[in-house]
């Protein structure tokens, strides 16, 4: 066979290079794409009534004695019977009644192997030391727009995230201390950031009320509501035209305010309760609140990712209402330092009040060029973790991961039909 003409060889070489570049591009795209997971089914077996809770527990700013990533490595793997017990749950209704629901798990063996990854990278404390890397989203123009608008304030002092038009995901310890429900859960409410006030600009607000007037019985004594009313009083005090007064009124009107909604029911996995899952309780520090009325706010979907440290960027994001910046939404992003099947240690600066925030990342949707944010975990907050099983503790920033099983349970709570929750 004679030599191949250059006119034939050159196009073939160019084609090979193009194919190689395209293949490499597809591999890179896969790294930035949400993976598809087949999810097991969590089905209700039986629901029985329980006595009403005492609602006697008190909120804790820090959790201690948690069996974390290092501690859990020494524990045996949970059996199917164990998992079904941990995923069984209690439901508390707004009238104070309570039920217990046992569940079955089906199709667990069909789920792609869920392999956690661990790293021995260094970690630092949750409390802010040195440069504070948090961002205060104080301008309503941004705090009431997606994705920040999905963050909500829980009346027990925590944060949460909207995962459906009327469901909020938060941390279980914001509702229950492992032994009883917190004293504020009986009248639990969720605060949604208001986009703007319907009053205070001269004209009547919704319902035909004049400027500054309230409905009968309305006290206006909640966080944002009170601030908003104070701003209106300033407008009613006269028609002074001083620049300072105008600036003060403008600043007051820009402060965040909340629209509070009552919670219809609360669901907490049994794995969070003391004496049930033993060293695995931290893995079940999540709860779902169903609101009586759906706010007209876009929610954020749940997602499942096997390893955050293997992602090209490897960053997580979350926003919450930190206590040291009252009334303001605080955003942060950071890298993950260590991960297991169920837990994350991360570097994000945070303060009490941010617990329960939805931890999210941003990847491409399969087969599309569109990027989408999804909740992949719940921020548990600052925890004193049992490291060696000998009582010695370290304080870490901990988040609970959304695994295929937890996705199945939360999705079932939201939709009430496990058949809608087969693919994450």
C-alpha cells in the first residue's frame, strides 16, 4: 500500500482531534451535571395515635455528644429493619395531637451503591475567627429574589428552606431535643421575607385599609412587622423635608420584614429520638413543616450527590438568619473538608440561628445547558462531636446530607405518594 496523500491525512487528523476534544468536553460536562439516582420507596405501614407532647424542651444553641464522622466509622452498618425503624416518624398537628407512622423500605438493593467519601483534611471551628466571610443580604431587591427568597425563619429561632410551595425543610433539633418537642412548637410559625410593604405609600393597602391602619386584633409585634410599622410612624409624624429624615425613612423601608404563616403539621424521623438510632442520631437531624397557606414564593428542589469533594468546584452554599445580625438574611459559601455517607464537615462561618438552613449546590440539568440549584443537605450547626469514643470532643460545622433514602422519605412527606419519588 502506497503513502496516504496529505490531502486525505490532514482532514482525518483534524477529525480525530475534534472527536477527542468533544469527548473531553462531554466528560467535563458530566462532572458539572446532576446525576440521576434511582430512589427506594418509603411506604406507610401503619399510623397510630399517640398522646399529645408536653412541649417542655428548650432550644439549644449548640449540640454536644454527637457521634460524628470519626465515631460512626466504628459502628456496624444499619440493617434494613434498623433503617425502617429510623425512617418511621412522628407527626404533630397544630391542635397538639400526635401520631406515629411506621414505614417499609422497598427497592433498597436496586439503588446504585451509595459510597461515602472521607478526607483527613484539617477543619476549623464554626464560630467566626479572623475575617468574617459571611454576606448580609439586607437589600430587599436581592433578599426577596431566588435563591435567597427560599430561606425562611422558624419561630423557634432557627432557619429553614422551602422545598415545595408549602413545605419547609429544617433541622430536627429546631423542633425536638430528642426527648420532647420544644416549648414553641405548639404554635409554630414560619416567616417569609416580604418583598415590599403594601402600606405606607399614601393610598390604601389590600382589603381597603388606609395607610398605617391594621386589621382588628392585629398587633404587628413580630420581627419585621414591628420595624415596618415604626417606619410608617415616621411618615405620619409630619411633613418635614429634612434630608436626614428622608434618609432615615428610606433606611427603615429597606429593612427586611416577614410575613408569618402558621404550621399545619410537623414531621420528624424516629432516628432523631434518643435511644433509637444510638450513634446515628446526627444523621437524622432533619424535619419537614407543612404550612397552612402556601406563600407565593419559588421553592428549591431536593438533589442527591454522592461526593461533594469530587466536584470540580466543591463548594456549598446556604443562607440563614444568624442571631448576631437580627432580621437580616446572611449568605455564605465554602468548601467541604470531610464527608461520610450521611454527614458533612465544612468551613462556612455561621452563628446560632442559621441551623436548619438548606445547603445547596449548582449543577447542570441532564441533557440541558441550564444550571439548577438543588438542596443537598441541612445545616445542623455547631456541634461538639465525639471523635474517639472516649469522651473527647471537637467542635465542627456539621450538615446532614440528603441520601437516596432521605430523599425518598422527604419526598413522600411532601407529596404523600411514594410513586412520585422514584428518581432523584
